[in-house]
């Protein structure tokens, strides 16, 4: 009896071992089907001129959303909405920029006329009104009036009929509870609206970064300028721009004054206030009758900054993250080894305009929050040598699946960090989920290989590292499959509390 029993145990072990080997072979077959060449082709399509820079709300963005949905449909990745569609819509006004416009330093007592050039010196305002304004320039620091904080950049400064030179952000940098009191003043829309209410005609924003997360205000013309333009405007004031900016942030005390220069700003735009945009949502349904009621959400923003003066391709930001999760979704749908839990893939719209898409999904969830295991966000995951899972150390039960996948099959430098509370305004889609109470992780790269062109015309596929994109997608495929099939995982447990 003992020999027979031992023989049966040995036979069962051999059968289980053979099944495990067959399963591993099946997983690896799909793993090796993920191709950097295919992913680079997809990134080239996303960043091509036919989609016009994927500005959320624009026809180009809606067209690229349709292209992604077609890719998912062809790969048999199911629609993620209850009405069997891929598109979750939300309002999204946008502004079309027709030409680069111009900035001219007008001749005066102490300076000669000077024309500035796009894109070297400035970018047009992504939400500028169309037209031309000219006037005296006043430096107003951060453009904030916060009486409860004892701070006002506009004290004793008349800006009516003037053009303002203004900083982005806030003068307070510590990540503590005081940051919360400054948050409402950090938004571009607050700064623009406040300047307009005080009678300013236009604005030179010291941040040469294309940015649709601003306000369209009738008659208010603005542009983004680099620091060399600011230094020109400071010339012969007895002050240096960089030193003045640094002193305000160090002391948290305003230092506003007229610059005794005149400039002219022109813009050619059209505003579309009734437009809408969408998230593209798809899912690989779980195969376990019970566990399929639980879900893992993986997201990346699909939109970019559009065509402000020329095409801004948005290949790294965030064509890369979108292509990474698209490849992982296709792989999971094709895999003969199925996930027990449901995996939801979200291509967010409106991220660059103000995190509209992630806010929409949190406010109108497609899956019960209490049944979500975690949310994993990807943004600019396409240039580097290593992989990182931010917040992973705070969720070791999740992290282990990605660490094991990397150690066994991918062999990249791999790191993780501990989650920490951020008191500043949310700047990524993942932050919206985190503040809403979801267990949230962020996959990104380390060891930059190529120059990063952020919100710039040179953010094209030349700046991508296709090999790291392939490995990011392979890591997602293996890590998500392992996590989805881990029966010990509890949905949304152990999360870090938002402030």
C-alpha cells in the first residue's frame, strides 16, 4: 500500500510538473511575440502628422482614439464599458493654433526693436485668444494674491492695460501640509484669470513648454518664453532675472516691478468651447468565475499637446506609455494562459489639459472601487536602461510579481520606492487615482539614454529606446498575469492614505 501510494504521489507530481512546464512554454511564446519593431511602428503612427499632435478634444485626438480602439478590437481585447463600447466621453474645450504668432520687443529709450523667433525663443499660447496686444511690461513674480498666506505679487503694482511677465508654479517648495494652502494658487487657470480680472492685456509666461492646461480668455493674448527673453526684459533695470526669481523662492516674498520695456504679442487661434474628448477603455476579462469580479487597472495618457505653431509629436510623452500598454493588452488577449482576474486598460484623454480623463474615470468608475486590486500608471516609459515601480515597496504583495518577472526573464536593472504622501497639486493620472483612495503604482524608466524633449517639437520617435519599451511591455504582461492569478491578493487593501 505504501509503495502504491508513493507511486501515485510521484505520478501526480510528474503530471503537475509537466503541466507547469507546458504553461511556462505557453506564457513564454506570447512573451516573445512582443516586438520592439512592432511597438516602434505603433509609436510612429501615434506621433504622426495625421493625428495633429493628439490634442485632447480636437478631431486629431478623436481620430487617434478610434485608431487605438480598432487595434484593440482586432486583437480581440473587449470594450471596457457596460454599453459594449470603448469610449468614455467628457467635455473638453480646446484651441486650435493656426500660426506661431510673434513676440516683438519694441524700440524704446534704452533698447532697439527685437523680433523673437519660434521655436527657439518662444512657443505660442496653446489657449491664447486671437489678435494682437502691445503695452508696457510688468514683472509680477508668480502672479499670486493670497492674503491668508501674507503673500501678494500685485501689491502696489498697477497692471491695467499692461503685459505681464510671470513665473509658473508657486514660491513655496516644501512637501508639507502648508503646500495644501498654496495648491489653489499653483494652477495656470487661476493665474490667468486673476491677471485678466486686474486688467492685464496679455502675458509672457516664463516656461518655454507647450501647455494646453491653461485658460482661454477672450481678448487675452499670451505666449510661453524662455529665460533669455526674460533676461532681455530685465536689461538695464539693475536686476538679473535669474537672481530675482531665486530670491523670491528663497524668501517667499514678492518682488514685482515695472520693467520699462514695451512688447507686442500676436496670435492666430480658434476656440472650440463645446468640444468633447474621451478615454479609450478595454479589458481582458478574467477566467475565474469568482475572481473575474476583481480587476487591475493599467493606464497611460493618449493625448499630447497638439500643433501650437508646428507639430509636437508627443512620442515619448506619452506615445511611449500608450504603446507599452497596447502591446501588453494584445499579449494578454492572445495568451493561451488567461488571467483569473479582469485586467482593464485605459488610454486617458485630457491629461495635458488638466487630468480630465482620469477625473472622469474616478468620478464615473467602470468597475467598483472596492473590487479594484490596484491601478498602475505609465507616463513617458520609452527612454532608458532600467525599470522602476514607484510605490512598489509599500505594496510588496504586488511588487513581487514584477520583481520575479524581471529577475527570471527580463534582467534589467529594477528598482522600487516607498509611497509617500504628496501635498502638491496632482500632475499625473495616477495621482488622481491615488487621491481617490486607490492603491496606485507608477511604472517608469531609469538611466536616460537619449535627450528628453519635454512638450517640444523634437519629442519624436528618434528620442525613444524601443528595447526598453519592449521590456516594459513584457514586464507588464508577466507581472499582470502573475498578479491576476495570485489568489492571496485582496482588492485595494493596504493603500496609502491621501492627505
